[in-house]
C-alpha cells in the first residue's frame, strides 16, 4: 500500500515550468466551526500549464469542488500557496481578489446548468455581465457576446430568451460562453457534462476540445473518469482530500498505480470490459478499506 | 398484436406475433448464448402506452422476454419511455396513462386480468423493483431494519422475531459490512450506496423471480455503482433472479445484460444480444452512443475487444 | 420597467392601480375639496345627510363629508409613512445582513427579535414620552414595529439567492457586493417585499386609527379615517349608518393594496416566468399553427 502510494506521485510536477497559469502547492483546506473542523483538502499540489487540460477525478466528499472554490477565492485555504497567472493570491483580501477577477484570467463553469444562469436575466444579459463588470461598453460587450454564442454553436435568436426557455444542453453552452467572453487563460469546469444527455455531452466535450486547441487551459472536474478521459492531457485523482495520483491521461487509465485509482478504473463501466474483473474489484476494495 | 419496428435487429426475442399459449420457444433460445429453454418469467409483447388526456402514444411497441438468470437492459434518455415501460410491467403507471396495445405476462399470467388483490400478492413475491433515489422510498423516522422486517412479516407471514432474523440475513446478502448495526440505523446515517443496498434487500425480501432496476445506480459514485452492479450480478447467479436493468448509460447496461433494447422517443430503435448491439449497431442513435464512449470515454485508451471476447 | 408592465397586464393589477391612484389623488386634493371647515362645530349635531351636509354631521355638529376629505391626506400619508419607514429600517438591513459580516448580522437579528417581543403600546408610550407626541413620532414607532416583518422577508429572499451559482459566477467575474445586490438580488427580493409592503399599507390604516383612538399621533380635533370610524362607532345607536363611509374607504384601500400585492406575487418569481411564458406561447399559437412536440429528450 505504501509503495503504491509513493509511486502514485510519479509525475505530479509535470507541466510545472514556471509559466504555469495555475500553481497550487501544499494546499490545506478546513471547514466547519472551530470545534468540529474537518479537513476537506490536505497537501494538494498541482500545476496547470498554459493550454493544458487537467482532469480532476474525485467522488462525493473527495474535496474536488472545494479545490475549485479555493482556487477561485470562494473558500479560504488554511495552508499552502496558490499562484494564478504569476500572482500569489494567498494573502489577497477581497479588493485584490476583485481586481484579479476583473481581469478575467480565470473563469468558472458550474455543475448545474439550471441554476448557474440568473432566471430573470436574458441570455444576452448573462453573457455580457462579466464584460460589463470589467467596464466594457454595452454595445461592444453585446457584439462580443454574439461572437461567443456562435463559438458554442448557439443561434443569435436565443439572445433575448430567458434560461427557462432553453433546454439543459443549451443552458450549459450559454454558461460555457459566459465563461469565455473575457477570453480567460484558465477555465475551471465543475462537472460540466454530468447533468446532460449523450448528444449534448458530446457537443460540450467537442467545444472543450476546440478550446484546448485555441490554447485555453482547462481544469475539468468530474466524478466520472469516463467523461474526463476523452479531453484531458493529464488526470489528477483526489481521494478523501488527498491527491493520490497525477499523470498523463493514458498512463493513469491504462496503468493506474494507486489502489484507489485502480479501483476507479476497474469500476468505470465501459463497452469493452466484461464483468469478469469482479474478483479483482473485490480485492481492491478490501485493500482500500483495510 | 402489433407488428414490430423494422429497425429492430432480427434474431432476438421478437415473439410478439407468436401465440401467447406457447412461450419459451426458439426465439428465446436464439438470443441466449447458453441456449436455455426455460419458460420466460416475464414476457412483454408489443406494449404500447398512451397518455389518455392528450391522447398521444408515448411508447410505440416494446417486446422482450426474460428467463430466470438472464438480464435484459433498456437504454435511453429521459423521456424515451423506458421508465414508463417498467412501470407498466409493475402495474404502477402514473394516472391517465394506460397500456393501449400489447400484453405483459408475469410468470405466465397476463397482468391485464389481475385484480388489485392479485397484484398485491404478485408484487414483491414475483416481481420487484429498485429505483434511482433510494432515500425517498424509505421512511426517515423508522429504523431501516424495521422497515425490511415489516415487508417480510406482511409478505411471508413470519413472526416478529423470525422476520428480524431474516432481515439481518438479507442485509448480509446485499453485502453490507455490519448488518446488525445497519438494522438499527436510520436513513440519514447511511450513504447513498448503502441505502440502495437496503432497498435491494427490501426488493428481494420475498424472493421474487424478477427484479427491475430502474436507473438504480445513476445517482451513485462510480465505484459504488460498480459495487451495486456486482451485487446484482451475484444475486442473479445465486438466486437465479431475472433482471431488467434500465439506464441512460449504454456502458452500465453492457456490464450486465444478455440482451439490450435501445429506446428513443418511445420507440425501440435497436434490439439484440449485447455483443451484437455493441459491435454491429444498426441504428444511427446506437452508433452515437457507442461513438461517445469511443471518442470521449475510457475506451479511447483501451484496446477494442473482438466480438468473441465479450460473449 | 417590466414588472410594472406585467402587473398592468393582469385585470386585478389594473383595478388595484386605478383604485390606488384615485385614493392617492384624494389624499393630495382632499383637504382642498372639503366644502366646509372640518373643525367648525355647530348646534346641528348628529344630523342626517342633507343638501348642506352630504354625509350628515357628527356629535359636535361638524360636517362629516368635510372631515372625511380633510382626513384623507393624513390617513393615507400616515400609512404610507409606516410602510416606507418599515421598508427602510427593515428591508435594507435585511438584505445587508447577508453581506455585511457576522457582527452586523447578529446585531440586526437580535434587534428584530427584540422588536417582535416588545409590547406595542408600552413601546409607543415610551417613545412618545421621549420624543414628544406627534404624527411623525407615531409613524416612527409603528414603522419600527412593523420592520421585523420586512427584515425577515428581505433576509430570507436574499439568503435564497446569495449562495446560488449565478451569484457566485458574478463574484468570480469580479462583481462587487453592490453589483450583485443591484443586478441579481434586488429583483428576487422585490416581489416578496412588494407583497409585504402592500399588506403593510392596509395594516397601517388600522394602526394609525387605533393610535388616534388612544390619543397618540394625530391629535383629536384633526380628522383621520380611523378616528372618524372610532367616534362614529360611539354614536351607533343615533346614527347606525354613519361609520359606513370611513369604513368603506378604509376597506377599499386595504382591498386594493392586497389586490396589488397578489398581482405582484402572481407575475414575479417562478410563477411570473411561467405566466409570461404561457402568454407568449399563446400569442405564438394564435400567430402560427401549433407545432406538435414529439416529446422525447
């Protein structure tokens, strides 16, 4: 078990070359009132190079959403260093955070496409909001919103619709477009396809691939290895608040080192595997819970 | 009896046109690789379901047969009619929906002829089901063990003490680590995966022949989903349970099933043995489902298996 | 403003707006329209309606019609003041309690609890003793006492949106608290507050009149609708129909306020969006043949 864990850390430093858009070192996050403080993340280190797509895999309670929220400054870290686009944000107060965010370097796409758009704002108003916050003139913002709507393959007719009048897939594409209007260097996506059906899922994943080709760095958070595998360059596996394995997507999937990763890969339903690995899964479960 | 969609693959259990008096003939043998000739415990023949208020047909003809120890999978997105088909089989269609054509036979009995009392006797004892959100099927203010014991007392007529004993056995059978402890716990003390196990324990409490799992693993984590699927596979092998597995994910169904039905907008667009559907999909929609996995899923990194390996 | 247009698209909303406009006009013009001096007494006490006294006279021989018109300004303004006061000291701290940190939240919450627990009369008398008697002081007291309702309504509505993903999305885009409140929170908080406001206007009438009855606020010779109702009730055996006029005025105003509150509730939030959608759909269907949905995903 111990050897497997150390091996799991094999390529944690891949992509860290000083120019990283995001560099997280030794991140600790706690939550809850003082008496019942619980650890959400422990000693998480990860760096994301420009134009790179990193998948973060974790199940319920693994701390994957906490990771995203901490990087975005929505949750305070109790230890560790976060560097975004060369700026150490560790000691940032709310004013400095606001200044950093207004530059539009990092954007966030939420899991729930139903609730991530204000139900009282039209698609256009939602899309131009980040630009208006930056101080872009309304007309210019509207022009840019149109461009990005086209990039997520939505028609301009949708601009004056309310989110309630769109399908789930359309809403998620609007949410992606909103994250793109400020031309960020890094987009963090929290379960962007989990609530979608196959056709919409493929469409969003294709958009993400195009984004990566355009040089935008992506952090793709999911509970499902399957949805990340197709787009990620590297995969990081979170288990109970700790990063147990980081490596190239192919390596993590074809040759997982950590017990949990092996169980995760062995558990993901695929069209290719037969149910013969049941015994193997049982063995891994016993090993993990030991 | 209605004719079937020409799109459905041949060589499967398309026995809608066969007389109801002689089930379990050639067609069943053809689909199951083991070549069993056991009588089907569940036969769904050309079932169509309509909404009586809007007078629209929602499900346009579904047929399959299920023999003990076998598994049929239904794949489709929300609104494809897969859940309605399940509910029709269980006799619990929502208000103003009805089976407008076709027939469903459970253990040789046409369900259209059943009285409410007969239905009550049948459910649980012959056919049973688990659904997506396990917490909503259990009473949060009663210990889960007591709820299982209640089912056993009602269905099997056991005394309180024997029922308790049997309930603990069942919790053991669904591989909960500490059955005695779980027996005395409330729903909020259990995780989603544990609750689904408890619900499976309730479902198999009266030794049914058929178990319908309708999106039973959808809300669960991947590793927990695999645990539940493994459990279902084991129950099928040990108790000879016949399974109907319903999911939006083709891969989940592919794990367990001998036969797959792909549904879209109320229509069965593809039907056949699992390996045929996976390796020789005929319908565009099935190809899309498979392509999604090949391009974006784990399969991208896994070597494709030859058809022989999966069977 | 879309909200106003939506309210006006409802029949009940139009009726309420028309009635409330008329009453507002009455409040503005009432004292100027009074045919006689509302304070002038005469020997002709408790007279029936006649050409010179349209609604008769009261127990001091004052013209009831003139008193009703004269009192309308102070009555309507009084209840409006109560509502505005409650809005300012209730709703605004309610929204801010979510954003201004824990100390402010704790303080305002305790304050709201205290105000609810205070006996109304004791508090009113204490404030009057401190600040002197007068209509402004009375309104201050009542406004403060109604404010916990506004505080709670505003706080609950704000809390419901404060943690929503779209607010966090705006936050991640660099929005300030002010921006978030203006652009996202205000719209969600407005409908429940509007409902509370319309209700408070109704309640305000009753409070202003009961305070008048106790000699707090408006002083006895000056007429108010509530005061007229109270004094008329004392002479019910001589003039059984006399309380009718002030009672009907109060009733209509309260009813119109509640009608408006209902209309606002109907066109806002989830229900409002559904309402707009069905209307749009109906309009589309009238325009072109109904495209039959094939269901499915």
